[in-house]
C-alpha cells in the first residue's frame, strides 16, 4: 500500500488485479519517505497479459483548503491515460469521511471517438533490472500525479472588455476560425502540483536486486543514520530477537554441543564478532551502533545462505550444529583415556549389612562372595551412578578390602578390640594391654552366643559414652572457672583505677 502523509491528510494508491488481490509493493531502502514527500516510488511484479485497475483513496478529514478540487492524472509510459477528480463537500473544506474511487478504463481515441479500455500489462523481459537502467530499458511505469486546482471568475473592466471585443472582430473580419464572443467575466484555473506516485513493473528476477524490500519494510532494514532514536531501539530489539531465535533453532535441530549465547562466536569469514548479547539500555552509545551493524550483517548473510552452522566456544573448540555434525560412526576413544591419571573415578561399592544372625563360613565361601560382588561392581553399564550391591548374611570376619588383589580376614574378637581402642578411655586402654598378651597364646576362637556379645558391647558403649560426657562437663566447668577468675580480676582493676582517680582529684 502506497501512502503519502502530508499536512492535508493521507493519500492511498494501490494497483489491484481485475479479479484477485492487490499487487505486493516493494520499496528501495536507499532513503526513507518523509512527511509531505513529493515523489513516491514502488515496485510490483507484474503478470504479462493481466488486467488491472487503480484504487485511489483519501482518508477522513482530508483538507482541500481553498482549492476547488484535487485531480489524479494517470500516465502509462508517460502518456496520459485517464484522470479522476475529488471535490470537497459544499461550503466545507474537509471531507466528512474517507473516499475510495477506482480508475478502471483508459481513454482511447478511435476514429475521433473516445472509448474506454481496460488496463493491461504488456510483456516484461526477465532480464530487466531496476535503478538507473529503468528508463534505458523501457520498463513500463504507471504514474499517478496529484495536483490541486483552483477555479476563479473575474469581471473584466471596460478597457479589458473593449480590447477583447476588438480583437475578436478583427479575427472575424479576416475570416479566421475564432472562439465565441468574449464575455464580461473571465474564468481561470490555477494548478498546484502536490505529489506523484510511480509504480515500476518489473519481473521476479529483477526484484531480487539488493536494496529492495517489501513495503512497509521493518525498521531494521534501514541504515542507522536514517532512523531516529525510538526507531533505532525498536530495530535493535528486532535484530537481537532474530539472532536469538536463529541460535535457538540451530541448537534444537543440531546434535552438537549445547552452548550458551555468550559462548558463540562469529564464523571466521566475517570480520567482526559479538562478545555477548545485551539489552539496549546496557550498551554504550558507540556499542549500540556497532552491534546494530553487526546484527544487520549477520541477518543478510543468513538470507543469502552464506553462514554455516559453525561456531567457537570459549575454549576455542569448534561447535558443529545441524548438517555439519558427523554421525557416521561412534567417536574413537582418546589415547589419554588409557592412562590411569585420566581415567574417570569409579564409584565406590556400598555394602549394606543385614541384621540376620551371623553364621560361620569357610574362607572359600568368603572369597567366592567377594568375587561375585566385585564382578557386579565392574559390569555396571551406567558409570555415572554409584553401584549398590546388597550382600545378605555376610560373615563377621569381613572388615574391609584394601585392594582388589588382597583380602584381609579378621576375627570377630580382633574387630571388637580395635573398635574398643578407638572409643575407650586411658584406664581401659591400660587394662586391655595387660589382658591381650594372655590371650595371644590361645589359637582357638571361643564360641560365645550372640546375645552375650551384644550385651557386652552395649555395656562397653555405655561406659564410653559416660566417659565422654564427663570429659565435656569437666571442660565446661574449667571454662566457667576461668571466666569467674577473669571477672574477679577485672573488678579489682576497676576498683584500683577508681581509687587512683579519686586520690588525684583530692590532690588537685
């Protein structure tokens, strides 16, 4: 839709198929149309042999000022084809509502008579281009020129009227074709050009020329200098949203490493790069223009298909997305993985003890059980999760595995003794050291019932807990005593200072 904005109001001009929709209009991005623009150019992809008509409209409250009418003259290839007049309401200068009119026929003179003929597009060569070669190539154009007209009536004076009559009589006496007899009043019309719409009919191939976009073009297509502050901010936000949507689409459709926006880098073919994407208010003035131009360059490169899905992350590694990713076969293992220093840490095996009664088992059965547990641990398919192995009725001789090759068997008594040493007090440790040499001579393990062992352990545990509580209470009492001593000493010092101050005052 070609719209001219002016002080008088809006003028709309469209080219529409006779049976169909209006033609899509395109505009050059070299300059922007301003208020009260005189020349407006549009480009349409014409269909050879198709009939069309022109729609001309005035918006609501269009102001005619003191002019009598507004005329729209239609020119096809610089030849006048038709015209259309718009007049204001009687005794008013502004329209009460919008007006839409059609120009469907061209005035054709055939045999001295005027006929109406529909507008038809002629043949258009595919090789024709736009720009300065339009006039040279003879590309058909449609021009709609608007001009205000003012009609005035003037009464002639006696001198002017007598001079006009004498001229008319002289022409009549010489037997020359003359006009009608002059009247006492004279009517004249003044013409004031307003604006001009030019539609260039081009082919689809010529439309692909750089610098032509569909009308109305978004603000981010224009150069930075052609936009005001509010339009620059709007265009910057639109470009940034296009960039983010492109990166998200690449990450969702691709199989490469998922990287954040800050990690992405420009492809090597482009000179500039964006360190990070920030909002308009978080950029300096010089950064706003620089990022705006870079985003414009990226968008143009994507439209031409010159940007491959290859970026660099913060480590400098190439990140592949989309079709660039290679899925022919599994990746080969790195030679560094053979070293024990670079091998991933294997999860530790947790052994859950059951409360079943302990049973005596030979060493062979113990080795077999430990071997099975080891096989289960190493054959776990998922190495990220810790392997958990439940071993029921585990013999009491097992305490720990120092390595995978060596197994240490410890008796129940030795295990209890080591546990007692860790938790016992000084007096109990002395008694235990005296008892141990006596029991070293006996090689046979006494058979004691489970209930007695549990009761003995319980009593020993209670004694240990009681000893720890006494130690804590003793430490607390000592701390309180120290605090009391310090407080008492502090009071004495304060009393001595007060006495010294009082004595000094008396001497003074």
